[in-house]
C-alpha cells in the first residue's frame, strides 16, 4: 500500500475551492496578454484576496525603512533614514541572537516583541490585563489557528470533533478545520439584518450536531470575512454567555480589527468583553484570540507575522501548546518585526510620525470613499444587493437569471463561480465566488476586497458594471 494513502481521508475532506480554478484561468489569461493576444482589457485586476499591497495600496514608509535597516544594519548609521527609524531598527536587532534577522528566535517569539504585543492588548482593551506567557507569535494568524485546532480536535474519538462555523466563512479556516478531520457545524449569519450573528441560530446549529459529532468549539470572525459585519458589544456578550453555558472553546478571529469604519461601528475585542463581564465568566471561558500583521493598514501579508492570545487555559494544556509551537522553531523574524511595528507605530512627536500619519490617513479615507462608491454602483446594478459594509470586503448578493443558473449547471459549475469565470474572461477582474465561503442554499454572492487604491476600485467598478449589464442581457 502506498504510504501517502494514509493521509488521504482528511485531505479529501478539504473541498476544492472554485477560486483555484479561477486562479489557473487567470494565469493563462496573463500569459496570453504577455503574448499580445487581443483582449478587451490590458491587465488583470485581482481583488479576490484580502491583500492591500496586491490591490495597489502603497506599503507604509516607516515599515519599509525599519525593515530595510534591519536587513542591512549599515543603514542604522546612515543619516538618510529618520533617527527614530534607526533607533527602532537598532533596538529590534538587539533582540536577535547575533544581532541578525537570520537567527532563530524563542518559540513564542522575540521576548521584547511578545511583551509589546501584550502591552498593545492591554491598551486596546481599556486596561484588562494581558500576560506575555499567554501569547504565541506565529507565521501568520492562520498558522496559530491551525495549532490551536490541533489540540481541540480528537482524531481518535469515536465521535468526530465538531466546530461551529459561520455561514458564510473565510474558506481557509474551513479547510483547516476539515483538514484535521473535524466536522464544521454551520450557523447562518442573517444577511437581511446586515449579516448579524444571532444567538438563537447558534442554539439551532448546536442542536443540529446531535448524533453527528461532538462540538467542542465555536469559531467567530469579527470583523467578518467575507461579510464585513462588525459585532456589537451586546452580541459578543451573548456569544460568551452561549459558549459558557454549552462549554465550548471560543476561537475569535479578529484579524480585521483595525479596519472598522462607518457610523455606530466600533471594534470591541472578545477578550475585553469577557474581562468586563467579570467572574465567573471572565475566569472560566476559554478563549483564543487571533490577530495579524497581514491585515490593517500595514497589510504585510507576505512577511507572515501573527499571534494568538490564550485566556483561561489549563497550565497542562499551555505546556502542550508550547510543544506544538516549538515544532515550527519560530515565526519569521521579519514577520515578528512587522508585528512589533504594528503594535507600536510612530507616535506624535517622532520624526516619522507626520509621514506615517499622512499615509495611514490616506488609506483610511480611500477605504471610506471606496465603500461609498461600491454601495452606490453595485446597489444600482439590477440583480445585485449589497448589505452595508463596515470592514474591508464587499459581499453582495447576486440574483442570477434562471438561464445563467441552467448554463452553469450544464458545464458543472456553481452559478456564482460561473459568473466569476465570465467576469475574469471578459473583463479581466478576479473576484471570488460565494460558493467558496458556504452560503444559504439557493443564494449566490461574490466577494471582493475594497481596501484598494481609488483608481483600482474605480476601474473594478467600471469593468464590473459593463460586464454585468451585458451578462444580464445575455441570459435574460
Ligand atoms: C478571517 C481571516 N483570518 C485569518 C486570515 C489569515 O491571516 P494571516 O495572514 O495572519 O495568516 C485571513 C486572511 O485573509 C482572514 O481573512
């Protein structure tokens, strides 16, 4: 028997993403463009990822300067860089063995940076204490989620482990859960109520798992991906109450916490609300909260720096988690540095502050502008309906004509994946199909990233509008 067959069942559990089919087609189209094949567009625009730099957002100068000096320490003595940049690089390098970014670090991350993360959390959460020994820095937050799932999923139990997951849900998290052999137990977010998480739905979902699997955890994404929904304090309190009653571990994916905008929306962390609720909840609910340097205004996805903070875990379990993280040696040092810069950006009075402030403000105003434009344009296209957007993704519902649905069926595609494929081939825009995130049966959506440059977003909307109008005509 082939050795590899041993792992096939869990890997099979991981559904093939339609996005991957689109990505393959996009590579062919790019190649055709290179070979000067005539198309109605000159380049492909990819807004299918939550990746600001890919979407045309300029990286922050402060981050690039500090990282440059860390990689090439001679720059620490160069007066071409602002003095606070040089000081920061020097202090970051001090935390590295041999003063070099090329050396391994401690398993949970460079000690000074772990402390910086815990100070950030305490500040963010209005003084609720955070302890460095509860924090693990990882190569991106997804990696940390994988490690925590690893301890939650019991692959030897007679009943498979279940994790309650939102519908729709960030597809890679679904893959991580299923890839470990666990079952995802879907709970629907209410689209008509702006993708609200309703606690009655959590009760229904948990009930539906009876006899199917053994649910041990609830996974929430706040602010939401793909929905862009932001939970209120009250909603978070209800979720905490629910997990406490049902004895579930709480996995809070909070990587989009810096990108909340719009009236009456404010990010409040699960950790903060839990602390505010006081004992016995604050001493008993087990929580893992994830954050990342990939998101926010910094958007350093490729550097791979994230962290998890663990709350109320048993000491014996913490030791086991430490062991698990130690098998990865450590997170990339530049990713750890990016996290450090995100935790403590330039402050008023620092030489780098004016430029940092201008650059981040520009990204913020562009995001607000893009949201307004997306809602104006998309909600005026027949067949589209987009709920208010409070984060960095738009996830409009697409009411496809029956003929388009029939055509998709004939060629063995999901209807919204078919729409996305045509959008790519005819307009050169890559967005991702709702079917990849799970969605209520019979509904279709597309997801696209809106933290782009203004020009990119205008071009996306222009191409989407003219493609959509023609598509609806063709299939009416
Ligand atoms: C909800 C959510 N969680 C986690 C991640 C992964 O982030 P990281 O790059 O830190 O692994 C993403 C990336 O898009 C995401 O959307």
